[in-house]
């Protein structure tokens, strides 16, 4: 398969009609960079960094040289940052894909009464997938448009065209994103069905005819029976794909020595997608346990080997009703995943399956089991991969929590941006737990531009720090807290607008760093500075992923002492999916969620009291003064995000250099009481009783 040719895709993806991503002015980026560092550094550290940044940006200095080269690069490419970004964010990242990189969508639990029900569900889903794929093949997918200030702006569609055509090939130093090239005579299309850790080739187009749902069910039924046969069972090769990327590249190299394995790998790499028919996990299917199972499959003893993590789309259908999608992230963002998945679920709801049973006799060629030749070396790799996956499974600390008290509507009534409000609440929660703010990533779509992927909204603003400190200060009045809340939300909203219009700093700094490397220059001081490492250590990795059907998205943290915080705001509630690692003494998802909830209640009560004071209006409705950049905001809808994963430096590499400002380090047990803000009574303003 060729390396992804984006220029050709852009032609068809509506991309080339869009403006190019601008290169921000050097001075603007350096100013904003310094501003974002303020809340994260001590004064001493800040002054040190100020010198480094000033030298870098000085007239005639290195910054100007790199900026010129970046501008030249931008003239010759559709998107000057795309390759740098893809490499930095995904392909050069050596971490294992499950939990660390691959986001998942979790469906509501299905109630299958008999094994055939889950196969019927799978056939229905595949049928929907084929419908969707034909929209892609005929380029009939409607163009997405942005909303808000730049309403009507078309968005780049090219990510959609990678859903069923790309593959992340592991490499010893760097992976490659490859794509199938469409040819005049299309190849027969197949999917790979994983069942009991075995992989089966299931053609979905035979003799130029797309299989109907009954045929699909027949084939799935045959596969499920073939997988039951214990004599034919082969080792769980899929486990290898759950390992670190370098380790998997090495195992793959060994596998490739055998022609049988080469054939099997080729079939998997060229398939449309995987359908993983999972065995029952034996667990109680709560939101949290389903999220975990989707993220890691439950390890080697459960369905951890029933996966192939390099493939962008893996539909998981558990016989116990635990269903969802696991996505390899390098090819597209969460919005595309959500859009596609929502299409499928709506398709399934809109055309209920009428299938009763699979055909008892079928003329269709039987699905083919993929064979593997496993040397002792491969067995060694397998057991090492399994051990690591099992460790990951034990380490994941996940809490999916529905915050019932209010949702977007209440926040909008305060004339505030719901997204900015939730981001500020996340800052408050972290501050309550740890007594400081930390570098935070919120993904913002830049699909307004050709080949646009994401930019970072750095939510740990100085204004957010002002607000959380006011909330912790017993002497601070409601008026002051309210002013600080509005300032924090305004700052967050302004940053959002900068990010979605391509004027934020992360992509630009990355471009400057990478172009220096392309020019074979020594790494500039600004990128060796401890402050740069701290600012790229995203302890809070956050993302808004709203859905319009009953399902949710989640993902893992991106650093060992961090949180992944994915939220799904709805009109009257917000779903939070918080993840962290058990072996970090700094984090605990359940405590974080409890403290987040308390903070959200305090913020609501503050608004309600303030409205009552200023308006004599106890209803919680705000006065008419607008807050935030509502008019200036650019909103993209439906826009779902998956937190990008960027890890610059490891904690051990940072060692004791990461010296946070006034820091209160707390143990998990102490976290709850740490910097706890006085609980506001909820008696005013008609607030509801707490449900938790
Ligand atoms: N007063 C009243 N209402 C307001 C308001 C204010 N001050 N500010 C915003 N609103 C409204 C909006 O009109 C919108 O209304 P709607 O629900 O009727 O559409 C709603 O509140 C939500 O707006 P807001 O919360 O401000 O922003 P958003 O939901 O558009 O999302 C981002 C902001 C950053 C998440 C979004 O711009 C984005 O980029 N998302 C994509 C991220 C992405 O692609 N990630 C992929 C990574 S995998």
C-alpha cells in the first residue's frame, strides 16, 4: 500500500477550495506562549524563560530565520504543519495504542437473549457500514459546515475518506500511515471478523454484489462456528498489536519471514474494518466497565487478543451486549468517528432488522480463517505483549459519571459558552485536588483550513487561576468570584477563537522546532528549556465530544500522572469520562469526579446567587449583560473531539526539573479534603437536590 497521498485526496475531499492554514506572526506566538506559561511557572522560572524567548524572537535572530523558512514551506504545501503534526502526535509516539492513543465509542448495553442476536446486531451494523461506505465511494457525503461567527464556512472532509482505507503500519522508529489506492478495477472488498482471537476474512462484495443482511448473518454464523472448533485454534496474534509500537514492529518483522503470515497480514492490512465478536466478559455492564472493556478488551484472559489495533475502525460486538467502536486515531479526529458511528446507529434504529435466522444452506464461499506460523520467538513476543496489556488493564482507573444537576441550557442562560464553562470547571477541580494548575490540552478543530486537523486550547489561563484562587479564598466575595468567573470564561472563549482560526501557538511552535531540525540546526534553546517541557506535559488532556445518540466517547490519560477528561454536554446534563492510572500516587479518577461535581455545583450556586442579587431574580436566569465572546465565537457543529495526545518528554526525563509553582502534592486519600472550598448551600435560587 502506498504512503498516504494527501494531495490527491484533497482534490476529492473538498479541501482545496478551503483557505490554507495561516502561519501566525512570530511575535504573537511568543507573546502568547509567555502568557500561557505564567500560571505554570514560578517567577524565577518565568524570568529565565522570558530571557530565552526574547533572545529567540530578537530582530535578526534564530526565530526570524525559522519563521521565514516556515513561511516558505507554507507556500509549497496545502498545510505546512500536517506532516510535522502527524508525526509528532502519533507516528513517532512509541506508546501502545490501547488506552494511550486509541479513543473508543461506547454504545448503550444491548440485550441479546441468544448468541444469534449478537450476530444479527453485527450483520445489521455491517450493512449500515456498507451503506455509509457507498456514500464515501460515490463522494455523496454532505459537506460539513461550521456554525457561529464563521457560519457557513465549509470544513475539510478528507478525514472521512480515510475511515475504511488506511492502516497504521508499525515501524522501528516511526509508524507509517498507509492508504489503499483506488484502481480502475476495484479489488473484492472484505472485512476481518475476529472471534475467539481468530481472524477470518469475510468478503462483503462477491461477484460485484454487496452481500445483503441475511448473507452477512449467514457468514457470521459460519465464522462463529468455525471459531468454536478448539482443534483449529491458533495463538492470539492480535495481542502483538496492543504492544508498544517498536515492539510490535519487531514482532511483525519476525512474522513476515513466513509466507503464511505475510498473507494473513496482507489481508488484515487491506480490509475495510474489523468486526470483533467478543465473548462475554462476565462483568456487570456499567458505563465505567463498558468504557474500560472498550479501551483494552479486558486483557489476555478476556478479549484483549480479539483486536487488531492498527486498523482505524474496529466494531466490537460482545455476546453480553458490550458494544462499541475502537478507533486508531492517526487517520482522523473524533468528529469523524462520531459522525460515522451516529450514522450507523441511526441506520440501525431507522431500519430495524427483520432477520430471523441465517440461511441453513448457502452458496456463498465460506469465510477463510487466517493462518499463522508461530516460531518460539513469536510465542515469546506474545507472552510479553500479553503481560504488558494485562498490566495496563490493572492500571487503568476510569470513572464515567453523569452530572445530572444541569447542562448546557443553564450555562447558556448565564450568557456563557458551555464549553468554556466546563473547561473552567475542570481547572477548578484540578486546583481543588492539587492546589495548582497544570498544562492542559483541549482539542480545537481547524478543519476550516485545507487538511486541517486540530490545534490546542491551553485552558490553564491566568484568568482561570484567578478564578480558582478566588473560589478557594474564604474572604473573597461573590461579586469578586463572579467577576473572576466571567474573566476566566472570556479568556477561555477568546483562546478558543484563536485556536479554531489557526492563530494559537502549539502548531506554530511545533513547526519552528521541526524546521530547525530539517535545517540540521542545533535544537533552539527555547525548545530545550524546562518551561517548554512543562508546558507540553499535558497533565489534563481534555476534549468535548458531544453526541446526538445514546453513546459516549472516552480515552486514557497521555502522561503517567495525568487525567484524560472527555465530556459530552447535553442540554440538561453533562457526561464526564475521567481516566487516570492507578499506579500514580497523584491521581484518582473517582475523587477527581466527585470534586469536579462539587465545583460545578458551587459554580452554579454562585451564578444563581449573583443573578438573584443583581436582578432580584431567584430563577437562575442571568441578566441581559452578555458574557464571553458570544458574537465573536466561531462554533463548529457537530464537532466532536478526541483529545490529541502529545507527550513531550517523559516524567522521568523531566525528573526533578518539573518544578511546579506553589504546589500542594496530595495523596489519593487526602485529595478529597485538599483545598476544599466551602460547600455553598443549594437552598437559594430553586436549585435541585443533589443526586450524589
Ligand atoms: N451565551 C449563550 N450561548 C452561548 C454562548 C454565550 N456566551 N457561547 C456559546 N453559546 C452556545 C453556542 O451558540 C452553542 O449553541 P448550540 O448548542 O445551540 O449550538 C453552544 O453554546 C455550544 O457552544 P460552546 O460550548 O461555546 O462551543 P462548542 O460546543 O462549539 O465547542 C470547541 C467548542 C472548542 C469544542 C469546538 O470549537 C471545537 O473545535 N470542537 C472540535 C474539536 C475537535 O475537532 N476535536 C477533534 C479532536 S479528536
